[in-house]
């Protein structure tokens, strides 16, 4: 899932070299922290959060297929 979020984020931003995804595993769920350059944060979030919602839906679908739970958070 980490590679999936990394691939999607790199395709959206102007500075793909500054994209980082950190995977934090917990007991019940995995949190994927997405970090991008300051100027690219709006491109990942999108108008009214539509793009990040779509990314979260994709990650939730993949994680459900693997019988796991995951969420994506954009960090500064």
C-alpha cells in the first residue's frame, strides 16, 4: 500500500523527489503518512479534499481486500 500511495502522489505533484510516505503499523490499523513539498500540498488535497478522499478510498479498497485497515494522512 505504501508503494501505491507513493506512485499516486508522485504523479500528482510538481516535485516528485520530495514525496515521502511513512508507514506506521498499529494493532488494528496502518497509518500511511504522506509528506510532500509545501507548494504541492494543495495538489494532493485537491478542491474540498476530493483528491485525498479518492486516495483514501483506493487505499481502503486495497486494504479491505487484504483483510487489513489503513488510512492516509497528509502531514507537514
